[in-house]
C-alpha cells in the first residue's frame, strides 16, 4: 500500500485563490514596467507630426506577438492557477498590457486625419489592426507548435529561474510618475475587465472594447487640453502616456480578435476589431474637441 505523507496531501490540496487586491498589485507592478519601457521608447524615437507613427506601430505589433505566444503557451501547459496565473497577470496583463497602447494609437489616427493626412491615417488605422491580429495569430501558432514539440519529447530534468535586470542611473522624476500612473492604469484595466467579464452575457469579449473606448476619450481630452495649454506637458504625459497607456491595451485586443478568427467566428472578429476601431476613433476625436 502506498503511504501518503503530510507533504503529499498538502501538495494535492487546492490552494486558496489570491485576493483581488493582491492580483491588482501584481498587475500594477507589471504595468509600471511596461509603461516605463514604452514611454522611454516613444521619447527616444518620437515621430514628427504628419508622419507614420512607427514607434507606436512597432510597440503594438511586438506586444501582440509576444502576448499571443505567452497566453497560448500558458493555456496549453496547465490550468490558470498558481505560478501560471501570476505570470499571465503580471507579465501579460501588466507588462505587455502596459507596454502596448490603444489610446495613443487612436489619438495618432485622429491627429493624422485632422492634420490633412487622412489617407495615411486610414492606412495606419486599418493596417495596424490587421497587422496586430496577424502578429497575435503568429504568436499563438508558434506557441502551439512549440508546446506540441515539447509534448512529443521525453521529459528531461532542467531548471529555470526568473530573469531580471538591474536598472542603472537616475531617470528624471517625470518618468517615475509616468511609470506609476501606468501601473495604476493597468490595475484599473484588470479590475474593470474582471467586473465586465463577470456580468457579460454576450459571447464576445466586451471588456477590452469598453476599456479602449474610454481610454481613447480620456487621452483625447488630455491631448486637447495640452494643445490649448490648459494642461501642462508633464500632466499630459502622466495622464496620457502613463495612465491611459497602461489602462488601454492594443495587444489584448489583437489576441482577442485572433482567437475569434481562429475559432471560425469571422463575423464576430470583424465586428470586434472594426467596432472597437470606429468607436475608439470617435471617442478620441470627441475628447480632443471638448479639450
């Protein structure tokens, strides 16, 4: 007869779910990192007005690719509990969600169209959404094949530890505030999306749509106030690049669209992507007019 030790019984006992505030803090910490990385990239490689916003485009496409790989890999290697859930929320919802931005994407479209570059704005809008979904599909496909290959191989011992990097230097105080605002935005996105998911009766993900539309409106409002000099540049960065960038998410929208298409729900995928794009563009434009 096999003897079951106390440690074995403890391992088999399902753990208590982490409280919402702990998960929100995890997402906020990841959002701080992702938002700071995006803010530094956008500052270092700023795009002149009237030109294609290459920096935001690349950030969103890379984020969509990585998020597709991450979520599919986690989903195919075990249940969404413990370390896997922590990685999904901390890295996926937090870091990558804060790194990509839908609200900045919307305001850039409105500014291109309003600045006389309507054709470029429309190409950027449609091209980004299509490319984002394709990147997410590519990420999902890569993860599926990688997991399938690993499952066919004999199990071998190995170990992996968390990778980290030490930051050096003292960034200006504004970067600290932008990062913290991004973490707050990411945590807010997590709470709002969780609440909507619990009450959503539709067979379509609505949380990301609501989040990106409202974020686009707030960023449009902040941008308009910044143009009229009724809001300082620092506050515009904290609210726009920080909070709205962390609150909105391009990568999640791309992965949701990719999953709808891959499951054969083409019409739902088109409505999800196209409806979000249209509503968010209008919301950003309305915000800029009011601001």
